[in-house]
C-alpha cells in the first residue's frame, strides 16, 4: 500500500497492533420493490487496534452499509465480517455507533440524553457511579454548563458533542462514525476534529469514520480507503503518516497534504456524480 508521509518527523503509530476488524470478500445486496441492488462487491478491509480508518466514496457506494455490518445490524450476503477474530452476529456490543442521522431526543436535556445511553447499556451500575461517569464525560466533550439545556437551546456543534458523549459514555473500544461533522460549518468542524482526535488518542480507541470530505479524511486518518461507485469496491488505499499530536489546521497548509488530497480526488472523481445518472 502507498504510504504518504506528511512531515519528515512522522513516525508509524500502529506497529505490532493486532487486527481488530476484518471484512473478508464481503458482498451485500438488497432486495427492494422486486429489484435487487448490489451495494457492495467483494470488499476486503482490515482495521488494526487503535487505528483510525476513513472511508470515502460517492453517494450510494455502501459506506453506511459497511458500518451497519460492523455494528451487527445487518449480515453480509456473502463473505465474512469478524471482530477480534469472531464472526459478528447480532448487535456488536463492543462498538459505539453514531449513525448518519443521529439525533438527540428533543424532550430531554443534554444530561438526560447522555444518561439514557448509560441506563440502557449498563443497567447494573449504581446511581452514584452513573452520576460520576456523566460528569466525567460532559467534561471530556466540553459541555460543562449546558447539561440542563434542551437540544433546541444549543448549537449544532454542541448537539454533535452531546451525541458523541452519548456514545462515549459506555466506553466502547471502537467508534463507528458516519459523517458525524458533515453538517457543521468549517470552523466548528475543525474544533470537533481536534476534540475527536484528542479523545480517541487518550482512550486508545479504534475508529472507522465515513466522510465525503477528503481533507477531513487526510487530517484524521491513519489510512484512507476510497470506494468506487455502486457496487462499492475499495479502489485505492493510502496510509497517512503525520507527526503526533496532529495539528488539524497547520497540516492543511503543507504541500504534502495538498498532494495527497489531490491524489485521492483523482481516485474518486470518475465515480462522483455517476449515481445521479444511473
Ligand atoms: N436497508 C436497505 N434496504 C434497501 N436498500 C438499501 C438499504 N441500505 C442501503 N441500501 C442501498 O444500498 C446502497 C448503498 O447504500 P449506503 O447507505 O450504504 O450508501 P452510502 O455510501 O452510505 O451513501 P451516502 O454517502 O449517500 O450516505 C444504496 O443503493 C442504498 O439505496
Ligand atoms: Mg451513508
């Protein structure tokens, strides 16, 4: 695989790490309205412990479908999906999943939206312990002072932070994030990217991150996988080596960053827009 070094002092971060997630020859078709749609065609993908992998590709190429299978919400039509060497079947409790349409419950405060995840996942934990976890997580995502606000009373970025907190509170070892910052403005996006990197590094998390934004993929990921148009296949992969901690703003202004983003665009461009005409 092509390795792209974004700065001279960048060191490999994942040497010796075990495989966490594996898709082996995975295909997925859907039957709807008497028609069969092949969403994914013979995908091979493996993700190591603590790795941050970004999936990019045109609309409809099966990115969300990959996350749904990793979360155990749907089975592949062919091939195998494994997590820590075991076949995924039924809900995968080790992952936190922020779906593309993730929403907070509008009638609950920020605090209660986060608490509900803890109550659903960890029935056994004591009320006192839950309270401590809640405060810790609110602190981690920087929502102090907004605990009692309703979703309609906070900004888009804060809502994303609350959704992130709701997922982080039960301490999943792996995060599946489907375009989590897609609707945010450019500045807020940068703040959220910085926060996400900080939190996932502190907690040694493994991340599979879907985005349409190539710059975002290069900024965050150890590896970027480019999907072809439907049926989705992985048509290119690039490993990204960058100095740690990543400077999510500064790294964009280097020639290496621009060259990699352009290289990814060249892999992607022929398939973009095709879904509108087929
Ligand atoms: N539950 C489902 N039932 C029927 N078809 C589905 C289902 N989920 C996905 N599909 C189809 O599979 C294909 C891939 O969908 P998917 O949502 O994975 O794409 P995507 O890459 O996430 O697209 P986008 O970037 O627009 O979110 C699409 O043609 C979609 O219509
Ligand atoms: Mg999607």
